[in-house]
C-alpha cells in the first residue's frame, strides 16, 4: 500500500509543468546577474578577467548599463598605462568611481589620464598619498564635475595653503562627502576667515583629519551650512587665538565626533554651544585640559544647550597633581558617587592608564550584547598598564581614596607586567566588585606568594562578591580566577582556538562540580569556529556526564552553555 502511494505521488509530480530551466553553465546566467557580479569587482579586474572570453562578454563590458569602478594599487608602470589606455579613456562616460591607493598609482595615472567634464558620471574619488601641490593642480579640473558626490584625500605633506584646497572643495556643486587628511605632526596653515559665503557648499558629511583650532574650524563650518555629520580628528587651542564670539547657524548638524580635543574648558564650551542646538550625537573621544574639569560641568553643558541629544560620550583626562588632591579630589568623588547620574541614565567610568587618570561619561550607557556584564550601579573602573600600581605609596596617594570611596562594582584590568602584590592591592581596594574582566595578566608569580600576600588573597577569596568573570584565553589565568571567584555565576572566555574548546569546557564544568557551584552560564568566543562545534561539545558533556539538564547554542563565533543553578 505504501508502494502504491509512492507511485501515485511520483505520477502527480510528473504532471506538474516544468517551467523552470536549470542553469548548468556559467555562461547561461542572465545579463542582470552578470552586472550584479561585476558590481562587486573593480573595472580593471573585470576587464582583465572577461574581456577576451567571447563576444557576449565583450558586449556586456561595453554596454552603457555597466558602470565602471576603477581601483588601482598596482606599482607596475606598464599595468597603469594599459588600464588608462584600454579601460579608462575609452569608457570615461561610464566610470562612476576612481580610487587610487598609493602615491605611485596617483603619479602614473595622471601622466596618462586627465579627469575633466567628460567623466560626467564620476561620483567618487579617493586619492591616497598625493602631494598638496599636485592636489591643488588636479582640483582645478575636478571642481565642476556634475556628479561628484564623494571625495576622500590623504595628503602626504603639508607644503601648501590649506585655504586654497578647502575652497576648491567648497566650489564643487554636487559634493556631499569630504574626508581630508593632512599629517598631524605639522601645524596646518591658518584658514582665512570666511565671513560671507556667496555660494555655500552642500557638503553634508565632513571628516577633518588634521590639527584644527577653533578659528579654522569656524571658517570651515561657515562655508558648509548644510553639514549633518562632522568628525574632527584634533581640535587644539592656539596661543594667539582671538576671543571673538562664534556666530554660526547649523540647523542640520546632528552628529559631532572629536577624536582629540586639547583646550581650556570655557573656550570649548563657548564654541560647542554655538553649533550644537540640533545635535543628537556628541562624542569626544579624548578631552585634555591643563585644569581640572568637574564632571558636572559636562552634564550642565549638555542638559542646558542640547535639547535633542540622544547619545553623549566624553573621555576627560584628570591631572592628579597636588592641586587636584588638595582642592578637587573630594568634589570629584562626590560627583562620581552622585545618584543623579544613574537616575538620569548617565554613567561614569574611571580609567587609570599609563600614569594618568581619566573619566568617561556616557548618556545613555553603552550596552553590550550580553547585558550580564553591565555593572549593577553603573560604576566601572578600568586599569591598564599603570606603572604607579607597582609603587604602592603612589597608588595609595593618588588613587586609593577615590577607588575606595566610589564603590566600583565593575573592574576591567589589563597588564603586561604586574606582581602578585600589585594585583592583590587593587582587589583589596575594591570590596564591592561584582564583575571582573581580565584581558592580560601574567600569573607566574601567584604560586609563590609570601605569607602576608597569601593571607590577603585568601581574605579576598573568602569575602568577594564577584558574580561575573570575563577573561582572555589562558589556562593558568583561568585556574586562578576560578580560585579567586568561588561565587561566580557567569563565566566568559575570549579568543579560544576551536581545537581547545572541548578541553576548556571539560575544565570549567569539572570545576563547577567542585569549586564554582553557583555557576550556571558559560560562554566562549571561538577563533575559526566550525558548524560541528555544538555537536562535539554536546557529545563530550553527555559522554562524560558533566551536566544533566542544559542548553547549548552557537551564535556566530560565540558558544554558550546554560543550566539551572545548583540549590
């Protein structure tokens, strides 16, 4: 009976009209599919691969439907000349992008090609490693290209007036995106003030990768009233800066990013107030001032002048000198411990790195993919290669009063060299830790602790409340952290080779049975992960009876295990 049903089913399938033709040969693809494939390749590679195959591909390559993208990073003079003669010049009307990735390609390209109005579809140009003099010459012919929307330029010297270069860009009628990089070790020539603009630029996104003063940046912004996204690599204070009021109208400016800002706060405050009325995202990756800046001043600046702000980040350096210790430290501690930050979804992270301290303010707090690593009270401490940690007197003088008073619950620590004494000193100062993240931490000295340090470490083991631990793969470190944190509930290990995953899972689950009984979540970030990994780990757990009731899953390179916590 089952055979009859099978035959009947086959007969029904045979009655279905076969309207779909199977494609069994590469040449049978439609033209549209080929154009999609070509879109992922630059025109030079496409021409080299397909031009001499047959007449059909020859027609595809010469069709007006195919827009060419030129990308050159070849150091061969012959190759550059061939591409210019056989690919670029015959197809100027079809080229939409020209990206030249080194000085050699730029020099030889312009020996054989001149970009003029016949490149009327050209939308994007990248020149990586051009001299300022050569750029000035080339911009004269590029200024009036009708379709040019994006220009990225990396200048390899600083020999010309930046004023002339910028105003050439501002004259481009269709330009929407500009990224200009000039060596930051040199001071740029001052951009002439631009009080009146006859024909304002329509640039919407601008990345300024060179040193800027407020007058220079003000002049640039006066010429770009439609700007939406601004990134400035380095904003610095000039000694001969005139203290004039900034008057700018930038209603479309919603995103501001500054990688490095070094100036007195009142000058920055006066400037940012004038340009930030519509800002939604403000990021100051590193703000440096000779004078202490109260964290609350940032909050006042944002709250009173940026009504549409959704995201805010500033990392501000604190000079921990005698003036700070005597006059500002208590106020600083008060700011860090204020409940108003947490109540209004602001967080402060304290960073100690390379003998300097900084605080990071975020609104709202950045949330990791896995919420369990978030600190309970929003207070995080990061310590990285701080030389003062090895000098206990220095640490106690500068940082211990702050660390103890703030009641940090989240610690991220990374050292290339630290003694067992230095490490226990840090932990002893943080009795409220709930989360611990360790990037690199040599452990060879921990097995040879003296009696006093051993007692201190044992006290930390007996009293700490660390529930969440994250580390970079190192078995010695893993064993130490398991011993250090017997009450951990969540454990994450990063950068694990796929071949080491099974042994890692075995070690962790065996320690769960004997040392870390409260553990109920384990995750590892795997290098070179494979689809078979889940099956292999499941087989290991079941065969060796490491867990009885659990869930295992893999999301990308993350392998996770969950089970019910022990009673």
